[in-house]
C-alpha cells in the first residue's frame, strides 16, 4: 500500500509553522519528508495566498500564520485558525491583519 497522508503538504506545513514560527525551511522539509526546494515552494504558495506572513529576523525568516484568513473552499465559512485549533488543540490567537 502506498504511503499517503490525510492532510496535504500545504496543510501539514501550515500546522508546523503555526507551532514553530522560527523553524527553518530545512526543519519544515524534514517534517514533511520533502526537499528544501519543495518546502520553499509550499511556503511561497501559503505566503502568496495570504495564509502566512514572512518577515526577516536577522539572517532568518520568521513566519506568522494569518488565522483570520478564510479557508480556500467557499463551502466552509471558517477561518484557517479554527481548523488549526481543531487539529492542534491550541486556540490560535488572532493574528494582526497584514496588507
């Protein structure tokens, strides 16, 4: 039987970033069992879609999940923070809205 996951790599990356905002792309790649290039692409997708805000902190990046952003599927009228809270058991603080 092939290895598969109930959640997509994008969802798993969002979960990882929400609990470890200071993690390196290398750490994310190891967690997802993908290459660093793939991890970079996933973070770029999440950033472009508005789910993650990325800022420089010295030589590293720091990530902040934008918990107020709604899920991409319009059938579900919930912000992504509600899903993260359900999966992690941690109530996500409301992130500041970034332009």
